[in-house]
């Protein structure tokens, strides 16, 4: 297999990447009381040194009372937290890396070390004033990202968190302009957020949007059951100002709709014509090192299937998640064909910042 295509540069607007590999956002909760520290700066700068094309940070929350569900998720507001993020950006840039924050609001999701005294915000409980204030907080976070020198930003619109709760009929029972029977109607909140963030950063700063059909609450959920519903959902988001769509799947090789083997990212690109990122279990097979040297691997976790889809033009970028938690040089080892040196993902990598 020839991996050279995945090491072609990528350029869109003012965003230039050395290769097609992206570090997927992964919640770590090592920011004590929400403040990014030097340990976190070192964690990201190691991935930059390991030649990851684009680093997407863990979800970092906007200035709203219910934006986080774990105390040590990083904040993206307040002088102390923003100074911490500025140091992260400086250290990543010192390693010739490119980095974007993932801007987040968890909505009414509560899990793990959740905050029992924190208020909940969800489509069904938010007043119009709450919605307006939340949109303003997203826009403020966007401006902060640009002002601090981040290279782009990503909006978290997936996995059953706040923006996704507005999309989903099961969690959005509003009867006003932010509700509705169709996915197109229920997309108004996301559209207003995107427009406000675009206005805050101007036309050339790249905005990514991460979307999923599946939810933490329901792995089989479908926001769009047909290609037509998919277009009704996605096209208004593109028109609102999204530059790159990040299509989250649990397994990237699974088709999105019957009659086509296109995955989620493939459909996003087909419908919008914009660049897309694919993600979902890339590099997690126990046989993954064999996949490089023998062209085999458990199920379709080998790179031949990824390369086939990439070279067909289904997507432009490939996000790596858990494999990069264990091995910050994972991408560099692929480039240098040091496959036998790659470390398999283990649960222990969740307990520290390698």
C-alpha cells in the first residue's frame, strides 16, 4: 500500500496543513477547575512534533452556567483559562503545528464526575433569552479563538450535546421557531450559532462543524433517514458559514444510506462540495500493525479501505482519536513506515497525558 496520498498538503482559505491527518477531539478532563496548564500544552505540542496535520483540542466550553458536566473540562472564557490556551497555541506553533479549539456546550448531558449543583440547559428548558445569550457566548468564544492565534475553530454539534439536542426530535419538543417537526426546522439554533461565529471571525477564518447521526444516548439514532432529509439538514448549515464538515461515525467504513457505500463524510462532501473529515475507529484493530505490512486487519480497520475511499475522493482529511492518545508519534511512524513501533491503544492511556 502507498500511503503517500495521505501526506499531501491540504489548503483551504487561510488553513494550510502539512498532511491529511487530524487529531480528533477527545475529552481528557486534566484542566484543574477548567484552566489549561503546562501539562496540557506539552500534551498537544507532542502531537505537533509527531507531525499531526491538524490538532483539534478536546471540547472546551463557552461561558454559560451549564456548559460543562465535568469540573476539569477546560473553559474557553475568563482571563486565566484563555491565557492557558494562548500558551497551548504558542507551544504547538513552536513545533510547527496547526491547532483549532473545539467549542462546546454539553446541554443537559450528565455523566461521569458530573457537577450535581450545576444547572441544566436543553432545548426544552431554555428561554429565548437563554438561547440568545448562548449564541452570543459562542460568538465570543469564536472571537477569542481568532484573537489568541488559533488556526481555525471547530463547533461541537454531535453526540447528543446541546446543538445536537436541538437537531434531535427526541430532545427538542419546542413549539416556537427553534423547534419543529422536520430536521430543517430544528436546525435553526445551529444555523444562528454558525452565523454569529462567522460574523465574529470574518470570512477567511476556517470554521469546522462536527456532526453525527449517533448519540451517546442512542447509537442507532438517525437525524436524517434518507438522502433528501440529509440535504435538508446539511445544506443550510453550509450556507450559514461552515467551511469543513467533520462526519463522526463509530466505524468509518459503514455506509450511511442503503444503495451506496458512501460513509457519513462521503455524503457530507457529496451534498455540499466542501472539504470533509472522516473519523471512526481508524487504527484501533488489534491487528493494525499487520495491516500496514501484510495488507490485512480485523474487519476493515486496515488502511487499504481508508485509502480506497480517500483516493476515490470521499473525504479530504482523516481524524485519528484513541490511537493518538497512546502514541503521539503515530502519524510520524506511518510516514516513516515504522509500523512495528506503533503502540496499540489501551485503556491505560485514558488515565494520563502521554
